[in-house]
C-alpha cells in the first residue's frame, strides 16, 4: 500500500515501520468533508483509492483548485505545520480509502528525517513539487485561455477528465459548466475537421 512512499522516501526500515503503523485506515463515501476552511488541520492523508479535492469559498462560490488522486499525500500544509486556520476545505469526490496520520506523529518522524540530509532533501523536494503544481496552475490563469487550460489538463491529467464531475473541472479551470461544454464542443468540431 505504501510502495509509492517507500520509493519516493527511502526511509530506514525502523522509521518506515514506525511511520506506517501510525496511519489509521478510513473508508469514506463521496462528498465527505475532511477539513473545513477556517479549521486547523490536525491530520495528513494518503489516498489509496479515490479522488479528493481542495476548494475554497469565494463570495459563496465553491472554487476547486487542486485534485488529489491515488498514491498522493495531502493536507493543508500551512495549517498542519503552523496551526493556522486552513485557507481551504478538503472533500472526497469519489468513495475513498484513506490513511490518516496525526500531527504529533508526523512531527516526530520529520524530526528524524531532518537529521538525515538525503531524506530531508527528498522531503523538501516533494513539498516544492506540490508548490510548483500550485504555481503552474496560478500562472496558467495569467497566460493561458480556458481552452488551453482544458487541453493541458486532458494531456497532463487525463484521469481527472475521466473521473471528476464536470462542475468541479469547470471550477478548477475558472469557468462555468456552460463555457466548458462550449470548449469541448469546439475541440470536438476542430478534431473532426482536421481528420
């Protein structure tokens, strides 16, 4: 189950055993809220099966800005690390099998990780990988059209297109579901004309 983490972070066996035993397995239905915007995050999650999303409320409008799929860990990093109110909510999109771990356990493991320069660098790389995803998404709103954002999503994360409801994808792209339908129709028409 944790093969993905084992490959990404080659912890010494003792630390890995400690890390894995402290996770709690959860099976939750779709639309389960794991953390509400404004609450302090006390847990991190690993997705074995399913999809979750991060979203925030913008003047009563639900805005999705990140999806998490199998073999991904997630939490509200700033809230989890610093005890600040979370700027986002986390909710499952599909029924999920999750593994939950609490902050004191993660802090203990991180203290051990930080003592090993190689593990510390791998951990920081994974944190920056997520930050890079946020930055890439943010910059796509500045430089790309909604159609370009949709095409990038279909190319880079086709599973999201197949498995996530259209209204969440539209929200993620910063458009309405009507606009998303128009984009899909236009792409379909262009593809037919080019064939």
